[in-house]
C-alpha cells in the first residue's frame, strides 16, 4: 500500500509475478487513486480511483463483468 500512497497509482502484489506491479505500467492505463479505505480489521483494502483507460487486458472497462450467480444458474463450475 505504501507504493500506492506515494505514487497515487494502484499498485498490487501479483502472485503470478511474485512481485509488486503498478496497474498500467505496460498499457499506460493507470488507475489514479483518489482514496483508500481499510476495513475494521485492517486486513482488506479498497482503492477508489479513476482509470486512464480500460482496466482489463481484454480491453473491457473492467475485469469484473461475469456475475457469479449467473455461472451457478448455468451450472458452470468455478473456484474462488
């Protein structure tokens, strides 16, 4: 979170990369962070920000466009 606070760009730890990465470092579609919220236990974080462009590698505005309940109704199997 320290990198996000100092740069005001959304930065994440990527398990597949095993490193911190800033969203947009290759696409230039940065997420400009306006505020950060912590839950009561301080073990989860929400960034409030505005993206410079599409945030999904597919070109979609967001990666979150698949409703989980739709998958369940269609009997598709998924794991979280």
